[in-house]
């Protein structure tokens, strides 16, 4: 089924489906599998490296069923970070394609100030994406429910498209809308995401030469964000082990049980190759090394942080001892 047909199926049938038990219901299954697959297929090449998930609720019907698109560099689930999501209205046959936020984590931290925080962050997201405003609407969305989660989604909305049953665009237009919003999503991540300080002070203290342009700043921050992706780090450790690939240091041998299994992942792709809007995929063997904290810090001080052999050469260069007085 194509994207248009899948969206129309949920729009026309969900409100009747919720009158029946959710367990084993064909509509719940459709959202999780068929609609999810239609979205995945419609992403085409824009979907490289992304995760698509759908939900109609767990145990009970969701007030607002959804299908989300996650960049694992940002988040792997709907409770944290920011992502692209189809949100179905609770009261009308309307669906919103939204660049939105993980509201659960925000509510856990900010409580009663949640919606103010979400709205502020949504504003930051829009300001980081000025060139998309001509293509994507910044109008508010309405999900037709006074419940906490739908109202939080309304506050977290930054940009998107709204579709109504009976006046759905063509399949081609729906796919084009989805792909342009995903490009905005990738651009937002490259430009700093939700970090309000992302355009300044890109390098950590002692991390070598400062960037000379905004693009260099963004590339460096994106590089560091990739390194901090827990999945990539876990896979790098599984493939390369936990011994530093530069100095051979092993935390377990020095610190015992407290150091067992600890090592830092370093992304080896040259920072200059990181471009806005280009998906980053990981080959654990080629794109990552594992380094101790000292070596990891030092490689980020080098002109080319992707050159592991140059770091090894620095480490093993013999230094003449000072002459005796």
C-alpha cells in the first residue's frame, strides 16, 4: 500500500477501531506494520540511517496514534530528543506531519513549565531552519484532545504539514513533503539541534585549533555527537575490544573492576567529509577506533583527528633525554 492509501486507512478507521479492544486488533497492527512500511518506502534515499516506528498504544489505544522517524544520532525513541512524526488527531480525520520533540523527558525534568520549554525549543528549531520556512508551515497544530501528551505534542511542534481526509494531496506530493521535512531534520542536527550554544565554543577546552567558520563549528559538533551515540560506541567496543588502539592502555588492568569494559569510541571519518543533509552510516570496523581518554583527547588536538597512525607516530617518537648538567 502506498503512503496516501495507508494514511487514509487510519484516518477513516481509527476512531471506530478504538471502540474495540486493542489487543490483536487489525488497526493497531496496521499502524505498527503497514503504515510504518509505507513511510519507510516513501523516504526512499532520504531514509538512509533512519529508524521508523509506529504505535497505536500499548495495552490501551493511543489517543493520538503515530509513526515516527528517528535519527539514532539524536534519539531512538519518542520520549527524548526531536524527530519527524505523523500525529493523528483524536477528534477529526486529520493527520499532521510534524518536526516535533520527545515530550516525556521534558515533562520529567520541567513539570509544570513543560509546554513553555517545548515552545521555546520549537522556536529555536525554526530559527535554525530559516530557508525551510517557504516550503514548510510553521502554523500550530491541534490534536483534538485535552490530555497531557497530545497537548504537549502541540507545544513541541516546530514545522510541518497538515492533511485532511477528503482533500489529501497526491502520493507524489505526500512523499515530497515527507522528504523535505526529513532534510530539515538532518539540517537541524548538523546545525546544533536543541543546543542553544551550538554556534559558539565548538571545541572543548584544550582540544586544539579553533574552527575558522560556522561550517567548521557545525562539522566539529556533529562529529562529537556521532561519537557520543551509545549504539555506535557499543558496536565499536564489541568489534575492537576495550584496549586503546594507540597506546595499548587497558582500564581494567590499571583500575580493576571499576575500569572493566570502559573505553572511548572515536569517529575516524574526516571532519571535512561531514556535510549538512548527508546521512552518516557506520562501518564499525573502518569508521571507529577505541581509545583511552588521553589518546582520545590528543587526537582531537591534531589537525586531522581521523589520522590514527599519525597519533601513534607521535606517541612512539623517541625524545632525547635532557643532557646532564
